[in-house]
């Protein structure tokens, strides 16, 4: 189990900021080969060790927010971090257990190993990763497929998405284990098929350049997290964003990050109306994160100030009544809502963070309209949920937009992993993505998931870029994850049926 733990820990190097993509399949092959003679119970703990290593190191950045802002002793914050990693490790453990449990067949004995490694294992791996993405609101971080964001098969993400890339990694690893068991043909077929599919993917793409660009200015305020919600810091914060934006109003769209206006919309109405007029006078639009209050509920929101429908308008379009805005749907547990809050809030400051009682917006909302451009937003944590963003783009969507405040996680690897996940959304959906953050990573991403423009973390600044626009739909936009999940469900069901037949045979004997 120690070697499985070490292999899991090594997968951290496959993700940002290291992005050595080969580490993930290498670690999976090693652990999968080690498990070949283990019982189902032994497999569970073997893969639990792998998963614990993966998450204990891969999401160690969560500890930064607990330790710095949670108000808990170090030993308690480390314990909570360990419990989260152990919980997440249950999913690969379940995949390993079921692979061993369902791979004993009364029929098709000659196909036993092939189906175990090429049928069951990839299917169960994907199903458990998918489950991790929605159980208890979901935490789909460090999906195996994200290790390929800058890897050689990234183009296939436009067809099968990040979860599909996870399937290919597991399938390839299963085929290599068969090679180690002296069965070579499967690896040759699968590797050749993946290479050919990667070469064909761009050729069948419907995404075409429009021959048009939009000029964006992404403002990074670098506001200290400890000061962000202090009442005395409100107006200095607002003035900083205006001062940084003023020289860049030649841009079509100026973007401020999540909660750049750290106060309810109704408290800063005069500032918003004046900013609306300034943007309008400069034939521009500003998109900003803000706290909105509607029907006695607080929302983590984005609003548009200035010109919504075209570059030159007689006046700005900001109404302050919930039109042309976006309300965050997928809230972050503890940070934006507290489950069982009547029990947890009294326990520690960690459960009583600023603005941790938000209401939830609709799953599907209209695109933001800024200067006539249609923009599909995802607020911070939402960018890790591919089906949500997929549901919110259409043929008229020009840009993907995500805003965030990753100052909670200091100079850890967490913000860089967050950026990497956002890059995958551009690959999947065939639209450029712009990302504005409080202290980084503020960047522009092209449709191939490559960062084309970026400014340094932990300093204030403005990123100005001309972003090329595209038309068309990717295959992932059309089909999503459903076909892959059906395939994996059928393969798992076949294994379950074989196990039932084996049990019946044993009863008769």
C-alpha cells in the first residue's frame, strides 16, 4: 500500500503547474499491475492508498484556506484536510474493488482478462469520477482527463470532454497491463486508435474562425483577502478598480473579478450608476462581480455596466433590477453556503466565513450581453462542472468568461489547477475563454486550451488582449457526457450480470 500511496502522490506532477502529463498513466499502470492478484477487499485498500496519495498531495492547497482563514488549530485543520482526502480516495477505491469483484465470469473465460482491463476498469473509473463530480454537491477536481489539458490527446476533449479523456487514459493503462501479461495485440490496437483519433479530431471539427476580434481588458486588483470584506476597505477597493480601468476604456469589454464590488448592489447604487455612465461615454462595457439582493435573497452575481447591445448608445443599460446579470448556481460548500448550518456555524469561525449564506441561481441562464457580444459566464468554482457551462452556451455565444478570487489559497498550486480546468472548457466547447481574478491567474485561453495572454500573479495590473472569435459547435457541445456514461453503465452492468450468473451457478452446485 505504501507504493500505491507513492504512485498516487506522483500524479500531482501530471497537473498544473508541473503538467508532466505522463505521470498519471505511468502511476495508474503501476498500481493496476500491482493489483492483478489481489482479492476485491485487498483491491479496495490498494486503490484507497493510491487515491489518498493523489488527493493528500494534489489538493493540499485546501489546507491554506482552512489554516489561514478558518480560525482552527493547525492539528485540526490538517485533520480536516486528511479527512477530505480520505473521502475523495473512496472513489478510486470503489472502482478498484468493483473491477476485481465483477471480473469473475462463468462464461467467456478466455476473455476474462481483456474484459477486466479494457471493459470494466475504464468504465468503473469513469463512473466513479463522475459520481465524485455530483455526490454531496460534487468535487470533480483532478479528474484524470485534466492531466491531458496540455498533453498529446487534448484535441479529443472537443469530442469526448475531460471525462472522456479519463476513459482513454484508463483504457490505455489497461491495455499496457495486458502487454505485461504477454497480450500485445490490445495495446497495439488501442494505442493506434487513440493516435488516429487525435489526428482526425481537428479534421471533423465544425469550429471555424469568424475573422473578427473583441478587445478585452481584464483587471486584477490584488486586494488582500484579509481586507476584502472590511467596511473601511470598500471605497479604496472601488476606486482602485476604476483607476486601473480608466486608461483601458478603449477596450470593448472591461472585466472585473468575482466580488470586485464587495458589497450588496443596493449599498453602492450611486457608484454603479456613475460607472455605468463612464463606460457608456467611452463606448465600452464593464462586467463585474458583485453581491446582489433580490426577493430578500443574496446572490453571488455578475452584472453588466455600460453598453449592452452595441458600441455606441445614448445611455448605459444598467438598471439595477436583475436584468442582464448572472447569479451563481453551483455554490461552494462552507465558502458560500453551510450545510447543516444551525449545527456547524457555532463550532468555529471556519463555518462562518464572510458571505457564506448565498442563494442559488438557476442552472440555465441567458448569456450576458456586453457591447452586442454574447458571453457565457461561470463564477469561480462553477468552471469545474462541464455540463453546466455546456448548458449555458448556444450558437450565438461569442466568449466564455470565468471570474474568481483564489486569494483564499495563497501561493499554492490550487489557483494554477483551477486555471488548467478552465482551459479544458475552451477545448470542450470551442470558444475562447477570458478569466479575470483578484490576484491570479488572469489570462486569455484560445479554443485549443492554450494560454495566449497572461499577467503575473500577486500584483495589480490589467491584461489587454484582442481575442479571436469563432463560430460552430464542437461534438462535445452536441452530445456531452451522456453517451460515455451510457457506455460505461452498460459495461458495468454486463460485469454485474456475469457476477449474478456466477453466484447462481455456485448456488446450484
